[in-house]
C-alpha cells in the first residue's frame, strides 16, 4: 500500500498550480530530479486531493515526482495526469512565471478579486492586470477599502464593487481625451474619466483606455 502524505499551508496560485514549503532533502525522496536549478523545487502530482479551505494537498508518495531540486524549502506543485500533454505543463509553468513576476500589491489585487468577485469577474480582473503588466511595469497599491492604484504613476485606479459584481476604473485624463477611443460608456470623475468593466469581454476596451491615459512616468 502506498504511503499517504499531506502537504500543509498550501497556497493555490491557480487551478492545478500550488506553492508550499518542503526542505530540498525531503523533495529528493520523490525520485532523482533531472535538474537542480534556482531556489524553488518543482514537483508533478499525477494524482492528488486538494482541500482549498484547509490549505492541504493529499497525495500518495508513489504518485509524485520531483523534476527540479531547489536550494530553498519552497515547492511549486503542478497537477498533471499520467499522460498529460507537454503543452499543458508548459502553460502551468508560464502561469507560475507570471505570478512570480507580480509585485506584492498585484498579488493582493488578485486575492481581492478571488475573495470578492464572481468567477467570471475574477477572470476579468486577472486578464486586466496581466494585460497592463504586459506593457507597463509597476505594482498595485491597496487603499483603505476595495480600491487600488497603480504605482508609481497612478495613471489608473480601480475599485472592486462586489455588490454589483463590477470593476469601477478611473483613468487620468478628461472625457474629451478619451472620447476618440472609448468603446465603453464613460463619465467625468473630478476631471478624470470613469468607466465600468462588467465582464471579461470588456477588458480589451478597458486596456485601450488605460493605455490612452495621460502618463507622468514612462
């Protein structure tokens, strides 16, 4: 009978992608990894049970393999069936890479989306932030409530509105500045321009207006 094991304090980065702590010498028990690069270890789970409420990952010892041994007690776990396609693992790795590159404020923004919004709006918020970061470095800064500004320039500002399941976004610049590119309803917000994101389909139009905002820092 296989040895049943449990990883605790597991953080779910995205579906089928987790991080948790395990010393490198323990990771080595799950087979000889083909590489030993960087700080993080990487493990593939061919079968598992994840309890998001408890933050626990349950698995049989013989259904896990280590593919990298890191230097620190940090593990990235990937869920994959025995015959998982290579591209599936690559997508998971790319998802982790995006998560790793985000700043603490960006990560808090994503946690707020997951906590307060519906699943479709969680996707919209994630797609929006990734779209901004693809072209503009920075980090979100949380305000006193459910509001975030993009530092250091603060050229766009967003408020989570869970009761109506929308994002309220203000961009720097007057309505006249945004009218030529606006594909969503806009209104004045104390000299700047406000619009709402109500679904993931609104994100491309939202990004167009965000990148049309007046900038102080380039």
